[in-house]
C-alpha cells in the first residue's frame, strides 16, 4: 500500500498543481469538460446506431439509409464537439501556463542576490520554458485524453455489461493485467525522464556560457574546445533520452500486447457463443466495438499516467521555485526624502557560501550629507560589499546601517534602491534602445531629461552618431557599443535619477581621461550635490573626493585627505605608489 502511494504521489502533485492553476479559468474548464463529454457520448452511440434498433437488416434499404444518416449526423456532432474541445483545452493550457510563467518570473525576481548567485541563470530559464512547457502539454494533451478516456472506459464497460455480462466480466478481468507493466516500470520511467531533463539543462548551461562569453572564446581560439564540451553534454542527454525512450517503448509494448491478447480471447469466446446461438452476430459486433473502445481507452489512460509521471519532475522543480518566500515584501516602511547622512555601525558580513571567511569585521564609518568619499583598498578588502549592503542586496550579519538615523533594515529594499543612484564597474546594458536603457534609471523621465543625463555622462556625442540615435537598439548586453560607451550609458542612467545618495563602483574604469574628467566635473562639481561613495583605484578619481577611506581586512584602516593618508598610512602609500610613480614618469 505504501509503495502504491509512493508511486501515485508524483502524479497527485501534478494534478493538484493543474487543478489550482485552472481555478481562475472556470469558464474555459467548463467548456472543455462539456465538449469532451458531448464528443465521447456521441462516440459511444456509434455501435448502437450502426446496429440499429433490432439489428442490421440488409433487406431494407430504407433502414440502411436511416442507419447511415444517423451515423453521418453523429460524425458531424463528434467533429463539432472535438473542435470545441481542442479550442477550449488549448486556450486553457496557454492561459494557465502564461499565468504560471508570470508568477514564477515575478517570484524569481524578488529573491535575494545570494539566491541568484547560487543558481545558474540558464537553470532558471529552463524552469520558465521547458518545465512549464511540460505542464502545458499535460494540460493540453494529458488532461484532455484522461477525461475523454475515463468517460469512454466507463461508458464502454457499461455497454459491455448490457450486451453480455459474461463476456463483459472476461473483458474487465484482462484490464488489470495490462496495467501491471506500467505499475512496475513507472518509477524507472519517472527517474529516467527526470535524469534526461537534468542532462538537457546542463547542455543549455554550457551553450549559454560559451555564447555569453563569445569574445573570450574567440580571444583564446577555444571554439573546438567549447564544441567538444557541448557535444559531451549532448551525448549524455541523448543517452538519458535513450533510457527514457527504452522504458517507455517496453512498457507500452507489454501493455498493448496483454490488452490485445485479452480482446482476442474475448472475441474467441464470443464467436463460440454465436455458434451456440446464445449470442447474435449483431450483438457480437456491437460487443467487439465496445471492447475495442474499452481497450483503447484503457491504453490511453495508461499512456497518460506515464506522461504525468514524466512531467512529475518538472512539477517538483516548478513547485520548489513557486514555494520560495517573498523576501522583498516583509517590510512596509517606505523611504521618503533623504538627507544623505550614512552610518555603518559595527557591521559584520560574510557570504552565505563562505561563513568562515568574513568580508567585513566590526566596520564603523560615518559619512556626512553631501560628502564625496572615495573607498580604497586592495582587491577583496570589502569595498564593493559596502555598496551592496547599503542597497540591501545582502543582509548584514551583525551591526546595522543607518541612513538619516534610520536603520535601513526597516525599509523595503525596493524603496531604498529607488532612492539611491548606482553605477557599477560592469554596466548592465539591455538589448533595448539607448533611450530605454537610460530611462531605466527613472521610468517617468522625459526625453529631454534622458538627453541631459547623456550629455552629463559624455554619451550624447556618440549616441547622436548612431543610425537611429536614441532609438538605436544596442544588441544583447550592449554588444553594439564599446566598453567605454556602455559605461557612459550606465552613468547617464544613474545621473538621471538625481538621487540624494550616489554609489559608484569604479565608474570610470573604461573611460578615457577626457570622458573621466567630464564625469568628475558632474559628480564632484561645486555645490552640495548627492552624498557620494565611490570605490576607486584610479588616482584622478581618488584625488577628486572630499575624503578618502582606506578599507583593509574588512575594517576601516584610515580616513583623511590624500596628503594626510600619505603621511599616516603605510598601507595607503603602498596602494598609491605605482600610480604616483607613473605620473612622475
């Protein structure tokens, strides 16, 4: 009993998911069910109509004509009902899976950054595409077939008993034997299907990595290497598909053989009854038609069970992502107008994947309203982590961060991020137009606001030379722009927000000296302006700041002006010396 329940659980989970998704589409579901019932009922009437009320009288043309007219009308009714079934069931499948894709995509977007750092993007895309497609097929095909076959089986069995109870019992007795192979092999089929889907997902990951880093592939002439690597994953997935197909073929063949042998035995027995005159030839013909219907319906149900077993893995993966918590909806407090005062108080932080390697250790730092602070330090010192914590991309492990005296952990993360402008070293450029990319920083900005931001970042000059100007699509990941041009578009996006706090992570690393100076003039120009934290390595950027903060081993090692740190901090001198020597030379 427990083993039977274990085998039924995956299918039960799939059915529960399909039922919950269809709840908001009751009119479509009702239309689909009605059309299935109507079409199946008319199909069950065919043997009766073909035999006539008192059997087929070959000596009466009028009766023969009436029988075939009835069959023609039934055929039309079946065709119309089938068309309605296809329409309703496919609309139901498309709309339900679109809803599910939207819900799952929304749930994935609000997960914390650590979640996305641990999950390959191609794996998430596979859940949104191939796994949900399995469910669409389950609704559009398996659901329809299961209902239709269930009604057909019940109706055919009923008519078998009405026609001849003895033969009916013999027919019913053969059905359980046909289900034995499916019951025994369903676990192997489900496992092989899940393994195949996992292997196929791995091949997508390999392909996405190679295409996503196509410049590196070509720089190192690694096309043959990546081709072989992808081929290896494809070969593994083909082996998985072969195992799945083998199990599916063997189980289908065994079930069909047992079922056909059962029908043959029933017809053999029925023929003897006709010879003994205990059953008419017309009754045997009617019984045979219903027996075939019964066998086909049972086979379809067994095949549907196998299809649901194959989709169980997809259901489990989708359900796992669907059960993810709404991390972004826990706090209700919204950020109002900001003054821009920032305080880090005894902040400890480590990444969840490496709890034994702290990044920040009891870090304390106060930044005044409107102050321009350059964050410097060796690679891995925790500079960029400071900016991530301020944006609540990661939770602090100990201590607290305050903006204008308010603990940022009490604010909605999205509210904080909307109030802060950010520029990263690796800018995110979408395959949309230049205008859309810059306006991403402030969705209600006017075209004039976008152009002003582009002028401030030094991007307007090259944008104006593009064939479509600000309407020019930039290609995947900004492939049509150089690194420096991408950086200027990202800077324009951040400047467009006119935020009271501005976070910059090596924003000028890809700019020439002229463009870098233009950005400095805007960010570090006269007047109060936004409170600015800038992670910097380039001396020109460091010298433009009001204050320099040296981060070493996860803590503030020194603060002050460039001249002060040259005197007080040997670590700062070591960091700056190569650039100062280059300037002298």
